[in-house]
């Protein structure tokens, strides 16, 4: 089999892999890592189209990553750039044409676009070869831009991207663009479900659910690496977890406005009603059409259980349509809370992520806590409210947690 045919077969295999990923953030990471692997690119970035702008959504850099401690992620800031010809990514989005640039610092004087050296100057990284191509769907819509940086030969030396791979990469870009469109549709559905909850409960903002989901993925990945899970398991589960975590409080749509929007403390009776949002949320996913439904049911039902067994709702069934919302068993006694590892892992993870974010941000009934106070609270509740191993891992990854939180401001 010729080398060109081998590469085509590899790209076809990659299409199948990215088609299985449903969360947009996980998908972008996968698209970028696979495109870099295919071209032996040291670094790369993805921009996603949002109206007339490109949003810098994800970046990877092996050289800078190698300078970090094991398990730490590269910190970067998101930004937007207009879709016009002033930047390389914008020009590619406007024209729909691939740009293969041997040296980003030495552009021809007659091109309309320029390269911003500020990131290189701050990081000490030197961008040379650039391959930038549009993510164009089968309908011809440009949904984003993929930029690969510093191709390397087999000796690790930076070289230009070979022109012979362009046709195969363009085929991959179409598959990637179609996958992005599907993932954006899925994210849109999830955000609309959360928007319904936000209309009822102003505390449940899109930024909040995105932060909780992002924290949950960071925590899960670190826990999974510590516990020896395979890369395939981690990749599958974090895709599912991220979407499930975004839905953790969707059951609040079934709770009365009188309770949801009450500015002060709940009475014991009101609190009992409020607790039913876990069962109502789980009931939305009682019929498992996919593994996402199962994960969402586990998260919505269990994210208020406590490690010491004093949480809620305990060993109950999700609330079916028309359920009265009570938590009493056949004998009339309240169900005991799940304790320890009786609580599903995803529920234990989202519990920490949710409380960390709630304490860290202002609410109608409280001011934001400073990070030191939030950390002290997590440590105090380790072994009582929270899984102590997960608290330890969460705090070990606090720098990454801060970073992903900053990506979703209120």
C-alpha cells in the first residue's frame, strides 16, 4: 500500500473516531490532537465561528506542555478576532482557502494579513511553519478554522508543511466541520434545557453550568489517571460526563417559583420540596436512549448526596410524570442517603464542582467567597460532604480549575 493510500485510510479512521464524540469542547481537543499527530505538528489552535467573529477556542503546544509538571494543562486565554483578512485565521475563514506559510515571522510584503507575535514574545515560543485551513462542512459553510504550527521532521527539526498532504487534510477538515456542526447542535439543545431552568432560577446561568462541567472533566481526568484507567475509557467517559454535568440542576424546572426565587432561607417544608429537583431531573432521563441519558440521570439524582450518608434524595426512584415528589418509602420513613462509594462516581465529582462554583460566585443570597475560604470549606467537608480522594485531587489541580473557570465569565 502506498504512503498516500495509508494516510487516506488513517484519515478515514479518524473520521469515525471524531464522529462518536458529542460534546463540542471534547471534540475540538480531539480534532486538534489528531490533525497534529497526522502532520507531526508541534502545536496548533482551533477557532470556532460565532457570527462575524472567530473565537479562539482551544490550543495545544507540545514544547510548552513539556515544561509543565506532569498532569498540568497548558494555560491560555480565549479571545475573538473578526472574520476579515487582517489576520491569518480570519483571511482563511473569509476566502475558504488553505494557507501554507513556511515562516510566520517572514510573510511576503504584499499579503493583506499579518501575524501577531505577542504570544511568541510572552511565551518564548517561536512560530515558524503554519498550516491554516477552514473547517468547511459538506454544505459549504465555514464553521471554524484549524491552524497547525511548526511541522517537525523525523529528527524533530521544524520544517514546512508538505504540500502533498493538503488534499487528504481537506478531506479530514470536511469531516471535522460536520462533526463540529453536530456537536454544536447537541450543545445548543443542552443549553436550551438549561435556559428553561435559568428562566425559573436565575442562579442557574449558562456560565455556571459550563464551569461546573469543565471542573468535573478536569477532576475526572486526574482521578482516572491516578486510578489507572485506559486512555480510551477516559476519552469516552469525559465526553459523557461533560454533557451530563451541564444538566445537573435541570430538574428545577419542576419547582415552584415561590421557592426557587425566594431570597431568604427556606423553611423545612420548602427545603423538602426543593430537594425534589434531583428526582425530577433524573426522571427526565429515565428512558435511556443513550449513555448520555444514563449519565445525566446519575448526575441529576446523586449530586446532593453526601459522603457521610446525610445527603438527599437517598435510595429512591427518579420522579415519574405526575409524581407527588415525596421521598417516603412504603413504611412511611424517609429514605436514607447514600454514603461513600454507594454514590456513583459522576455524582461525587459534580458535587464538588457544583459547590466550588456556587461558593466562588455571587448569588442573590450571598457574596462570592474568596478562594482561600472556598478551599478551606472543601477541606473541612472532605470525608463528610465530599469524597476525600476527590477533594485531594481537586485541590492538586486548582491552577487548572482557575483557568477553565476564567473561560466562562458571568
